[in-house]
């Protein structure tokens, strides 16, 4: 069998070129037609011809069939950018005003193309089939569901799925390492919007009004009591109210006030309890203050849970590439969300972390206008995924 590590290293220049091309042409949400076309063209050049484009809008699913019998492995890369004005000053910066690949999804596309290339060259050694999944709209949590609804998990159905996130999401890991985690890695991310309805009037005569801002203030505190008093202290969860809007002038009591927030949790019981109780508490507070609350919940991605067995095999495949000393267990999950969780809810698999951290002094968080990556480690992602595909069954 060919040396996967050496092959991937040799491909890094190409992977970087692909990343830069995607980076220059960022697309948002479900609308990723240029990236879709770019991916399809590159796959065709590699001799991968079982390609289904337009999956769930602009997603791509392509099959690499091995020469040996075996199971079906999915590999997923997200390909959407963010509504951020790029300020990196890089020669390959975004050419579209107000849009930027500020989360590393440009690298995910390029890294999975690298994997595709290696696998297409090694069909003789590949058992089973690999389904390459290029997904739009991760940031809006719509792409995975759209592709699932459009049958990406069928024909052939998947036995396992893997994917990665690059960048600097987890501290303590340096470029050139691979981070893995058994079990929960990322949180369920749900949203709520509450509209408190009262009765407006003069600020000097509150007794003749029903004050919706007062309701929102009480509900704001009562929600945090749900987190601290009603759930186990051992079950991680956070509720953040990120927006409250009401009123129009200091001496006017308005008739409505809107409150919006996010609910993050790691297990399904806590998730449904929090949603239920936040609704009940807001309605109860409003009622107790002579008003009413209209509570709307939006369910986002579930918690991202890695399968034990597949994560162990992934750890082994990664150790082959970077060595045991550069493999690290991620100590704590993050309360960030990731819509790869929709795939992992249906198919056992593992989502791993490829630290890609630029030189000191140029490190900015994900979604920042100066966010960048260390391009020298992209090949590791391609090599780990290709090696996993060749060794997991
Ligand atoms: Zn992001
Ligand atoms: Zn991301």
C-alpha cells in the first residue's frame, strides 16, 4: 500500500491552492452554487464520477468505490462562509464585500478534496465505499438537515461517518496535533424568542398600565434560576439572553418587550427540560404580572456525540499519521454547536479536531474579521481521514 502520510504531505500545496480558491469566493448559508461547482469539477478531475450535486440545494455527495467489498463510510465537510467583512489583508482574501470564510470551512472543503484524491488513487486497497459529503449552511444549522431530507444518508446507507473542524476551537493543542473525544464534544444549541405583552401608557402612571419591560426583567432572572435550581449541577448547560428590546422613550411604558436567547446543553433530558421550563417560567411570570408571554422555541442542532468504537479507531488512524505524542484527548466539550450532530444522531461516527493555528500575534478567534489558519498542517486532516477509510473495517 502507498505511504498515505508521504502522499498527503506531497499534496499539501494543492490542498492549500484549493483552500485559497474557496476562500476568495465565500458563499453564505444554503446558497453555495460556486463552491458546489468547484467541488464537482475537482472530483471529476480525480476520476470520481459517481457524483450527485444539488443535494439539499447546493450540497454534493460523491462515491469512491473500493475494489474490495465492505461497508459504507461517510465523510463530511461544511463549505459555507460568514457575513463578516474580511480584514486579514491576505493576498487571497475574500473578493466578495461583507463575506468571509472566518471559521475554516474553506479548509474543510480543501482537506476533504485531498482525502478524495488519495482514496481515488488507492481504490485497490480500499474496502467498501466512501461517500464524500460537501455540505452548505453549517453556520445556520440548515445544511445537514437539508441534505438528510434529500436522501444523502441513503443509497447506499452509511455505516459510519467522520468529519473534522480545524482552527483554534480547543485550547492547549498546537498545530500538527490531532484532538479527539469520546462521547459529547459539542452542545445542543436551541433558541427562544419571548414577546411579553402588556398595556402601554404614561411613565408617571404605571398603575394604569401593564409593564412588559418589568416582565422581561423578572423573567430574565427567573430563567437563570431554572439553570441553577432545577437541573443537576453535574449536567452542563448555559442559557444566555442575548437581546432584550422594548420601549421607545424614558417616560413611556410600551405595550410589548421582546427577549431572545440561546439554550446550550449536552444531554437530551436537560435539553428538553430547559426548553419546557423556560417557556413555563416566562408564561408564568407574565401572567403573574397581569400580562402574557408568547414563547417561540427553535430547535437547532442536537449535542454532538462521538461513538466510542469509531473514535478509538480514528485515534489509531491519526496516531499512524502524526505519532502517539501528537494525539490529544480533548478534556472538555465546548458549548458551541455544530450541525454535524444531525448526521451523528443518525449514524455512529466521530468528529475530530485539527488544530491549525497561525504564528503568534496573528491568532484571532473563529468568526473574527482577521481569522486565519496555519496552512502547513492541512495534509494531516486529509491523511487521517484517508487512513481511517483504509483501516477502520
Ligand atoms: Zn463557525
Ligand atoms: Zn465551523
